[in-house]
C-alpha cells in the first residue's frame, strides 16, 4: 500500500510524466494518445484513493521547497480540492477520448504540442486544487494561464492570435494587477498565506481594509469571469473544441471559482465574510453578471459563443453562492462546480461533434440536424436540462441549494435574479435541441430520410459518458455532498 | 595574499588590459581576458565569503592610513555588487569570442578585449574603493572605455550613440566631480567614512546641499533615471551585442550602487530623504520611469532597443525601492540589482545569438524563430517571464519584496503602479513571443539553425540562474538582508 503522501505526490507528478511520454512518442499517434488516456485514468484512480483519508479528516501534506522565509510550495489534500481534482482528472480522460475523435476528424495540426500542453494544464489544475497556501496556488494559477495560451491560439490564424491576446491580457492582467496585490496584502496583514479553517485574519482587522481585499480577490481571479472581466472567455472560443470543453467549461473557469471558494472559506472564513460591507456589493455584482450574461447569451448566434456566455452566467451563480456566506449557499456553489462541469462539457462536446460531422457552427444552421445526429442532440438536450437545473439531471441539486442559500441569507432579490436567469437559460438552450428535432425545414420533410452521420466513435463515446454522468448525479450526489460537508 | 584581495580585485584587470595589446592573437587574447575575469570572479567570491565571515575589510593602499591614503573598504554591500559585476562580466566574456568574431574586424577585436578589461576594472574600482575621488577616477576609466566599446558597433549610428553618451556621461561625471569638490571644501576629507562622520556636524549649509544636488544628478545621469535616460536606448541598441549584454548587466547596477552609497552611507538616510523632498522625487521619477519606458518599449521595432527601454524601466523599480526609505525597500532594490543583472544578461546574450544567426534584431527577424532557434528563444522566454516577474523566476522574488515593501510602508498607490509596470512588461515580452512562436517565418523551410554552443552555454547559464534564484533564494536573501540592515543600522 502506498502512503497517502506519496499518492499526493503522484497526483501532482503524473501529468508531468504524461508530458514526457507524449513528447517522446510524438511520432506514434496511437501510442501518444494511449499515454494520455492511461495517465488520465491513473490520475483519476490516484485522486480517488485519496478520497477516504480526506473524508476521515487525515492530514495529508507535502512540502516541496521554501522560496522565501514562510513562503513555500506546499500541498495538502483537503475536501474542496479533492472535489475539484476528482472532476478535473475524470474529465481529462474523457476529453482525451473525445479529442482523439475530434482532432483527427477535423485534421488539426501540431497535435503533440496540443496533447502535451493539455497534460501541463491538468498538472497545473492539480497544483491549484491541492495548494496548501495562496502562494502555491498563485504559482499554479499562472502556470495554467501560460500553458493554456498556446492551446487557445492553436489554429495560428490572425483571429486566434487576437483571441489569445485578449485571453492572456485579461487573465495575466487581473492576476498580477489585483490577485498578487491581494496576496501580498494578506501576507502583510495576517502573516500567513496558509489556508486555515475559519480564516486567517484577526477579528480586529479593519473591515474597510478587508472590503478592499475581497474586491481585489474577486476581480483578481479573472478566471472566475465575474463581469466586467469576462471578455477572455468568449475570446478563448477560437480554440479547438476539446480545449473549450475541458479548459473553458471545466479546468480553467472552475479553477477560478474554486479559488474564490477557497478564499471565502479558508482565508476570510464565512463569519468574517458575512460581516464585510463589500460582500453585499459584490453579491449584487455577481447577480448582475448572472443576469446580463444570460441576456447576452440569448443574442449570440454562434453556438460556442452562446455556450461561453452561458458559462459566464453560471460562474456568476457559483461566485454568488460563495459570497452569500451561508453553508447552504456554499454547498450549492461547490456542488455547482461539479454539476455545471458535467453539463457544460457535454454541451461543448456536442458543439464540437456538430462541427466535425456536419461542419456547422451557427445556431440557425442547426434546424433539423437531430435527424442526422440523433445521439448528439439528445445528449445536448439532457445536458441543457442539467444547466437549467431540472430533473432528471444533477443540476437540480446545486440550483436547489443555491436557492436555499439565498433564502437563508434573506436575499429575496437575488433569489428572483436566480429564477429569472434560469428562465433565460431555458430560452437560450432548449430551442436548439428542440428545433433540431421538430422543425425540419419544409423541403426536407417530404424527401428521403437523412442518413445518420455522427461524429467519430471515440467522441460519441465521450459524449455518452458525460451525459450519463449528468443523469447519475441526480441520484448519487451524496459522495460530493458529504465531501462538502467535511469542508464546512 | 588574502589580505590584498580588495586591491587585487581592481588591479588584476587593470594591469591585464594593456597586456592584451602584446598578445595580438584574437583567440589567445580572449582566453587571456577570460582567465583574468575568472580570477576577478574568484577574488570577489572570496571577498564576499570573508565579509560574511568576519565583517568589513579595510585595505590601505600603499600602507598609508585612511584619511591621507586611499582606503579600499569592502562591506557586505559592495562585496555583493562586486560579485554581481564580476560574475556577469565573466559569463558575458565567455560568449564574447564567437559573437565578436562575427561582428568586428580582426584588428578591432584586440581593442575590444583591452577596452572590456579596462571597463571591467573601472566598474570594480568604483565599487571597491572607499574614497570619493577614487570613485570619480574609476568612473572616468569605465566611462571612457564604454564610449569606445559602443562606438565599435557595426551600425554607423553606433558612433552617434557613443557621442551622445559621451556628452551626457561627461556632464554626469563633471557634476559628480563638482559635488565631490564641494564636499572636500567643507569637510576637508575624501574618505567616505570620514565624510559620513563629519557631514552631520556641518548640518545643511548651502554648500552641502549644492554638493548633494550635483552628486545626485551626476549619478542619476549615469544610471539613466528617467528623464535622464536619453543616452541609453541608442547606446544599447547600436553597440556590439556582447557589449550591450555587458553594460546592461553591470554598468547601471554600479550606478545604482553609487546612489545607495552616497545617499544612505555618506549623507545618511535622514539627510537624504528629509532635507530635500528626495523621497517623493525618487518614488515619483522611478514610477514615471517604469511606466513611460515600458510603454515606449511596447512600440519598439528593434528588440535590442525594446529591452533597452525595459532596462530604463527596471532602473525605475530599483529607484523606487531606495525612495521608499525603509530597510525592506532597500533590500528589494538590492535583490532586483542582482536579479535584473541575471535577466538582462540572459536576454541580451540570447539576442547576441539571434544577431549572430539572423543578422538583425528587428521584430520581423523573430518571425518563426521559435522553430528555427528553439534553445535561444527558450532562453529569451525564460528571461522574459523573469522580467515580467512570474513566480518561480528570480524576477518574482524582487517584485514580491518591492511590492511588500511598498504596501508595508502603506504606499498602496505605488504598489498598484509597480504592478501596472509588470503588466506592461507582459505586453512587450509577449509581442516577441508571439512573433517567434505564432508567426510563420518569412522563409518557411529553413531548418533548425541554432546559435553556436559557445553562445548558447553562457546564455543558458544565465537563464537557468534566473530559474535557480527564483527557487533557492537563500544566498541573495541573506546577503541583501544583511546589507540593508547594516546600512539602515543608524536610521532604524
């Protein structure tokens, strides 16, 4: 039996081993992808085996090195991080499966670079998830930004470069401009950067100062895409679809909200958070972000752009839930990380499948496509339900707890906001699968039946897995829910 | 032998310089100068070790006692700067042979090594000496040789750049001399220790103030503090590539050292930062330098020029650190002194490799270079992210200390603006990365065509140092903390 510390080391190092393997086997496509898949599965297994010790509350901690006195690269397995790393590692293998179909079907170049950077990003995500202190977290946060940048500009066209510039500009800008400043200030105020249950600040720290700090954190973590720093996410949609799916529906954006959750819970502490005047303002800002992004999503004609704005809106839910500073709100947020991950990755998978099989990117082109790609569009339908938050999908739970959270905090207006945004999400998501099945354009209906032409089978398999996940999460959310309970 | 280390540090390269003219074979001369600088590096390492172990070393030249004779006084501060200068000088020299052979004619090569050693010893002399007039002498030695080194550049504009620098540099040196004269007038001594002891008694007479102002402006001209930086971009852009690497990594550092020596040790922090509104002036000008020079850097087409403007910006950071007027601020400056030498050394040496292969340092020459020269570009990327101040690079450490120093003395706005400067660095570094990795080259099918190993090894040595000192910070942190604490001993 391997010790828990070694398991944690393994979780951090496996992606790097994968990078080396992918680089070495760059010429043999099948072997290269096999390495990715194998590493993904091994990583998931490793993280899974950390579940029990963390659940029992054992201390699993490793320290790499100390950079400056008191500032070290250190890692600790704790419930929230485990939750995040479970999702990320599981979906990494699934996405690799999907990418095999997509990248080959779409004839993309530079695939070795693609897969190795993918592994680097997952390594960075593991670093973020298991970071023991804000400093370690910041290091991997930046690694994630830098390693995903070449993935965004993968196509190498002018448009991709422009998108990459916005991506890098906003993410690096906010992180260096606000996040780093907030970390330095926290260091000077509290004398520690370690994540501590109950928060690190003294009770007599001036609330005005904490207000400024909280604002710096919320804006500084640009990956959480709180308006007005959300522009990078639509810009990143120039990336190949597997990147949009794993990184910009799961890894990167979830890293953002995950950081916010951790900061709220373990740097400020929910009690302190509730007593800071700025929390109220930032809550409403997140609320506006939720609503506005939904409205903008409604007006997008490009499928991926619509999904991107939908992500901005859903991230707003998570931020809001964390800032509510109630346990129900926090649980809702953490659960929504899981639920939204499964839902949104499925939606992106479908968008990519449509691109590969039918070469369509705009929403108005999708009328009647359900006959050509029935499996894909059914999956799209189910995932949409999960995003909206209605059974038979897991999204129901997170929305439920978020609503409960707003009630607990007595924020009636925010609750109305959440409801409104859910209605809007029905309006921007559901028409797509419905029209795909029920409104074939006139000439087609009388003609011969359209041949079924789906995406390559690995992609389809991946879509199946995540769709199934969406539904199973309705019945088995308990594993995650208990984990969140431990965190609180 | 060990007792004579302080003077050996300076004399060794000084005596070796004319010997180059006797050897006359380019390859041999290179070997000879390299050995000499290696010896100088050993001496400075020994000196630092000795200072850490047993405190300040005072060496009396020719056996004359301090106030009358010339004293070489090595404390932790100048031992640190000596090490930086001699280490960077040596690494750059290791790469010089290959690059110089491509860029200079046979006859000029010998001249280059002679001048290099002269400049080297001048810089070391400025740092080692404990006598203000000696400072002036060595400043002139290093400056005059620098002018000639810059004028060696292949581009005819190098002559103009050297002339520009000559005029500005001479004004600076003259100001320094006037200031030193005034000081001698009121105190009757040139020894730094004596000056520091006698100045407080004199108080704030007009002469002292005038001396202070002259010295300050003179040094600021040398260190290219905005807006006195106009000579620097041209000088860096048109000088031979290794010369740029050498002066970028050492000359401005020595000037910053002088500023610290004069304001903190000789005049004393209380005088320097309170009698004149120097604190606001240094912070203000430093920040202006950081922001303006960074913005200008974004729009440069010549990459050497771009990094030259970036140097002006980085000097701004160091000046802000001094201006904060706290031990933490000074420590940040001293850290950045070291780290900036590492990153600019790596960057300019890598550029030397690019110039060697491609023949130009224009942004258009970098298109597709990520594929053609993967190792050289790799070093540039490492230097670049260190410049930006990404974690796990040396640049991050100094930025972290500088920002905490600013926040700690509740200069929130300063902290914010410093951070904004980093963002501008992202902008100009990324322009280069984008060109190298995401633009297709003008002639697409050229095979990989790396710079020769003799250039690559020194470049990567510095690039790896950027990473190493971003992770293992014990040495720089310990030394700079000791230095800033000793210097602020009186003020705290």
